């Protein structure tokens, strides 16, 4: 069977005989314009290989505008202005929705476009064969299974030691790998038959001489080593290597064409299909469940209780299974009553209290799963307070490490976490916050004195460097010079408040405040007495008359009319006038002779 697709296209390369850079030389007259093609092609550029042709699969758009892209990079017969051979890229794209109706394969798309010369007149129509589950299942050797499992970690996968593998075999390999995942992942999949290991690129699955940093290497013709901390990938890997229903599995995945990204939220979908087909032999209590979706909605309580029982009884052999179950549940977790029940079980069964029988790595993995399931998806101040209570007021290093891996909701959370770190880690974490973040963390209601003190001390440290003062000044000005925070830090201690204000003013303006800085601080009105005293102690000598005048006039303005205040201000602005004349004018205005 085939699917007829309408493709848009672009030709990318250099103008022959020139020294110009690469650009879109010509493109189809459709919804995708030349500027769009330029962004797409450069976004997924794998580098330039000396051995061409090479093929890169890509995607762009979302929902109704989702497209699959195929770039064929090959040598032309032309040379540039420096006499160098010119590589030309023929780029084709088709609507994902139509491609998924087949569904079509990467190798099928390449065959459909391999001999299509550009440019062409009118619409480009191609007939693409549909994916054959039996062919892809037969190609699922240990290298294919390993690469598919590693994709579930969310990190790129790079095949090494495959320099002699022909182009078509590389494309068939991509099809075999992605056939072991729901077809919908192809809507956000990138793959290339060759990438430059030394360049940064966005290719998720590729061949290269060396795996770049952050990518999982897979050696051609050999199995893959799955990291111990990747529970979902490990269970998936072992299930496929030990199963004999791959044709049925690939057929099932081929029907699952809903576009999706390779995020944690989608991982449980993969394991749910394995469970339905009886391939999760490591997890009999999951695979025997008839309704996997119901288990996702209600199984958290049972798993948490079972995990607590196993730890209490010293049955550590059950922990790997519980970790997998918790991670599957956490990937689908939502806030609400269900999450609150999970927190109650975790707190009541003391699952956050460190277990001395577990090594730190295992303890961290348990904490990761528990926090994601019951306290995520973002760590808030209230959530952190709840975690501290549930952990028995003691935050051990593995729990601190797990907390730092969570996404924080506000700067105050980061500042509070620093109290559990050593000096070097504490400094590094504070350095990740801007002065605005620090001021916000200090001023957060209700004020947390230790966190506010930490934030203020860090602001003072930032201001010690003249280059950092402008940002500190802006942060303090936006937060009203942290007046209320200083009062909370030093209740009833005016000397302490003066010292704190003086330190902050110095961090924002330097050792002495000139007239401009003074006006900036006083622009919001008369400060409270401690800040006023700090201003008097830090303002420059020639700025003191301005301070006295502003304070005097502000106080005076609270008891007289605006008209009289304007007259007084005019007279104060005339320093050469005889004081006796000023007194006569004032008496006349008040009705005295």
C-alpha cells in the first residue's frame, strides 16, 4: 500500500562562482516561504560530511501545521569563488497528518524523493509505501532495542563504529528503532545518517564517528548499556529483549499516531502497551492488571504503602520494582486530592526519613520518585515546608540533592535550600539568582528571617563589586529599600536596623551617597527613622544640606497649607536674603505685625 503526499521543497546551497554563504536558492510557492525554509534547514544542520549523500529527518510546526522534513545533502558539479566543491541540500516536507495515515517510514520517504531533481514546476506529488511492521520487527536486533530504550531517557542517542554502514541501512535502522515506540513520536523526531561530533546540533538519533557530550553512545552491531538510574528505559529494554511479540508490538505502535514529544509525561504510554501485551515480565503485578489506565489513576496509594512495608521489613529486593512503579505513576501525576493522599501516606509512613540500609544513590532515586509523585511538578515554599515536616525536620544530603533537581517555583525556594548546603555549593546556588530574585526572596510574605538574612547578605556581597551596584540599586528601589524586611530581621533593635540599612545602601550606591542617590531614595517619601539615620551616616558631606532640607520640608509640609509651604520653599531657596526679612514675611502671612 502507498500514501499519496503533496510536498513543499527548497534547494539550499551556495551560488556557483561566488564567495557568498549558503542560502535558499529556490523554493516551492506554498505555505512555507523561503525564510521559513532557511530557519528549518539551519536549525537541523548536521554539519558537512566529505562522504555524501547523507540524509537528515526533521520536523516543524504543531497540531494542524505539523510537518515531517527530509533533507538530502549531496555534492553538486559546481564550485564556489574559492574553487571549493559546493554541497547542495534538497529539502522536502510533507504534512504529518497525511504521513501518519499510512503511516509512512523514513526509508520510504527517502526512496520517494531520492531521484527528484529541483526545482520542479507545479505541486510535487509522491506515492510513499506504508510502514511494514513485520519488516521493522525483523530488524529489531540488540542494537535497535538498545537505541530505542535509550531514547526514553530523553537524551540524544549516537551510533558509533558504523562508518561502513550503507545509507539505506542507516535509514532502515532509524525505522526499526522508532517502530519500537509510538508512531506519534516521529512528529517531534530528528535523525541523521551522519552528524559532525564537534558541532552542536539538535539531532536526537544519529550516526557519528564519536558521540558528542550528553549523548548515549551505541556501538553498531552490539547491545546498549542502560544507565542504572533510568528505570523506565531499563525495564523497557529488558522486556523487548526477552519478548517474542515484536510484530504485534510494532503494529500496535504504528496505529498510535497522535503527535507527542519524548517527555516524562509520555513514558508511561510506552510501558502501558508493553503491559497490555504481557511483555513486562519484571513487573507481574502491573502486567496482570486488566485496565492499566485505572491503575495509573488509583495505584499510587497501594504502591506507596507496599514500598513502605518492604522498607520496614528490610526487603530491599522489592525496591527496584517499586521505583519503576513510582516513576510510571509520577510521569502521569496531577495536582489535587490524589496528590494530597500521596503526601499523607509519605508523611505518615515516614518515607522521606532516610533509611540507613540504603546507599546514597538508591536513596536519591527513591526521593526523586516520591517528590515527583507527591510534591511536584514545581517545588513551592509551601511544598518545601511540607517536605521538611514529612522528613522529620531533618534534610539529609540525598534529599537535598533530589530537591535541587526539582523545578523551583520562585526564588525564595532556592534561597531556603541554601541553608542545607556546604559553603561552596551554597555560593554557587546563590550566584544563580539575580539581585531582583534575591530582593523578591527576602520580601516574600510571610518573611522567613533566615532566608531574608541570606538574601540581604548576598545583595551586600554583590554590591562590593562596583559593577554589580546598578542591579542591586534597581532591586532595592523596586522593593522599597526592603524597609519591612529589615524591621522583621531586627524587631525592636533600631541599631541593628540602622546597620542593615547602611550595608544595603553601601551595596547599592557605594561608600557615600551623593545628591542624585539621595533624591532617589527619598523619592518615595520620608523614610522611617532607622533608614533616615543610615542615610545621614552614608550621605556625602556636600549632600547633607539636601538631606536636612528634604526632611525638614517633608515634616513641615504635614502641618501647613500647600500655599504657605510653597512660600517657605521659595525663601529657603534664596540663601542671600536677610533672616530678619524672612521673619517679617512669615509674621505678615500669619497675621502678626
